[in-house]
């Protein structure tokens, strides 16, 4: 899977930035208040100049109009992000659960939507950012769905349906997902190494940061050789404060390099 250089979008960090955080796969949902609170606590405390939310921030997103429904969970999340955006710069990259987040949500929350993938140019180094789902090539059924779901015409048709109908579809999708998770035969595809290397080469970036797989780790995709740096892949954790053991964390980038930070209370 190759990626034309023309398709790689860039975000150049301002000279004053010193700390950047990367977070993904929070799967925020009204039924999991501990995770929502942990995210709120993190946003209030982070020293980051910018926070990059790399997809699946929400368990499901049924349309930006849900923000305006009185007492809605989406409206409360928007207020949370509005408050955080007054303190730090926020970026949002779509995941497979929240691909319907639109410009209306972004404007209301004070954040910037990013294309997938995007290169972050920070402190003299290029970092390729993605949710990661597009690189899981062995998940053939999902890749077929993704091609349809990212079509603006398909999205417009879906968003034209009544909000109540979309909410019902969202509940059904969550129930199906939970059922798959509980299956003893469930197998999840990981990122394809050749595809990841092709993306990095096209982007002229030595490192990829992504989520989606819920398999936090640091991988060397290709060792350094004469004249070429090593290619690496850094995977974010998902968040679930009610799991045993609980999970929450981020990757933080500073002049010292990339650091993995665990946010689970001791």
C-alpha cells in the first residue's frame, strides 16, 4: 500500500511549542464515567502546548447535531473540550468509531480537524500521525466498510436520517462490537509493516504514531542503514478506567524525545 506524497498533509509546530501530547482510543461513553473523568482530569493538568487526539475519542459519534440535544453526552463532551481549548491547542483526527465528527463540532469545541495521515513537523523532526485503521490491511471486511464509510455522499445520506434513528444504529453497532470482543475466536488485524514503511517513506518521516489496535508498544520496522534512519512505529494505549487492570496513558514528545506516560492512578 503506497501513499502519494501529495496525500500527506503537514502540521508545522509553532516555534514556541515545547511539549506535545498524543492520545487515542478513549472510547468516551456516558456508560463509562470513570474514563470520562480521567480524561477531564488529564486535560486540566497537562503541560502540553498541543494535544493531538488520534481517533476513537468517542465510542460512537452519530452526528454533530447531537451536541444541541438538551442534556446530551455529546454536548457535555463539547463543553469539556471547549474549556481545554482555552488552555492548549487541540487537534482531532478521525477514528473508526468517530468518523462522522465534522467541522461543526470542531468549531464549537475550538479544535482543528486533521487528515489521516498528517505529518507533524516539531523540533526539527517529522512524525507521521494516523489513527492506524487504514494500515490494518488483513482486516479485509473492515477495509471494505471503511472505503464506504469515508465517502462524503454516504455520510451525507446517513446524517440526513433522524437523530433518534442514528442513535439506535449507534447502540446496535456498540452491542455488535461488544459481542465480537467476547468471542473466543475473535482475531484482530495489526498494522501491516510494509504498508507502514511505505507511508513513512512517502512522508519522509522516520516515525509513525498511531492508535486503533489497543496494543501499546514501540516497534522498529526497519533498522538504520547507511544514510537512512531507522523506521519506527509507536502505538498508543486505549483508555478504560473500569477494566481490570485499568488503562489510560499517552505519548509525550519534548526535546528529550518520545516518552510513554501511564495515567492510571496508583
